[in-house]
C-alpha cells in the first residue's frame, strides 16, 4: 500500500551563518539517504544562506525553501525578495503567512494570498500558514479565525496547483506547548473541509508548533496530519534527524 506523502519542513528562522548552515544542511542530507519515497524533507534557511544550502543539498532528496517572498516579481521594494529570485537561488518551496510575518509585519490574508499566488506563478510550492492566538482560542474563536485565514489566504485558481497548508497555533510556537491530539485532529479536519470547499479537492495540512523528536511520532500519526513544520528543533541536526526518522517509520 502506498503511503501518502509526509512533509518534514525545517524553518530555520533568523539563525545560522554560512558555516553552520552548510554543516546543518550536510547533516540533514545525510539523515535522508535511503529514506522511503513518502518522506519529503524541506529546509528553509534565512534567504542570504539559501544559495549555500541549496548547493550543499544538490544531489540529495532534501529540498530548499524560502521563509517568505514578496507578492511582486520585481520593483522598488527595498529589502524584499521575490518568488522568482528564490526559485533562481535553488528553492522549490516557500513559507508564506507565518504568524511571525502576520504579526510582526502586519501581513493580512489578502497579502498572504498575493504572496502565495506569486509563489505558484514562479513554480514554487507555497506552504501557507494559518493559526489562532491564545486569546482567540480562549474566546472560542479558533475555528472562525483559522477558517477565515484558510479561505482568504488560498489564491484563486490554486486548485490545480501544488500547495500545502500548515496549521500553527500561535501559542504553540516556540512555547513548548502543543494542542492535544484530539484538538489537532479536529482542527485539521476543519481546515481540510474549508480548504476543499474553497478549491474543490483535498489539501495536505501540516502541523507546526513545538514539534520535537519526543512528540513527532505521536503528532505524525494523528489522522489528517500530512507532516510537520518545525522551528527550534530543526536547528539541531540530531533532533531533526529523529523527526525525519519518525516520518520514515510510519506505516500506511
Ligand atoms: P517551533 O516553531 O517549532 O520552534 O515552535 C515552529 C514554527 O514557527 O514554524
């Protein structure tokens, strides 16, 4: 029986330097040698380190992704990087709408939608992030907030293109806290329902927020979890390797 793909995505955020990034990429590449075909590993370094990492990973099964992109191809946008630039630098994927972008850079669903659209146009696979804050969850608004983000962040016409969603509760990111397995399952089913209503087909939904070697196996086994988006634990080669191994060990 063939196993549905499991995505293991490492978000390095603003960490690393050329030497550390090359060493980490080399270790991740080594951890992925001989893995079953259902495991798809992507690492997302800071943009300035992308060419080094992509070069290090060429010839391995590990893909390189960006952490964000601009919605335009080019122009007078100081400090920004476009989706075609990421593709030219060796990326196949790009994270858009991460809560650290939505909150720290005040990115709206409309902007995330435009960024995802730009990524698709450039031939990249957008990893579109959604997730509620603690206050929204406490106020019983988690589904409303996440449902709106899903519907408004997925670009028109994405139905026949390859993209994935990532459910990342803001309160679980970097906090060591994770939702219960039931809460993850329920929210993933809700997201899949809203997404398929929007685009007319099923969509893979990853989970992100305090994923580590110790909980990866349990989280990856939750129905509806198509993979994990990993921050802190993706910076430690051994820890990330164990998360990849947990995905490789999954049976049907
Ligand atoms: P974390 O971050 O694994 O450090 O909680 C996840 C993310 O922000 O993507």
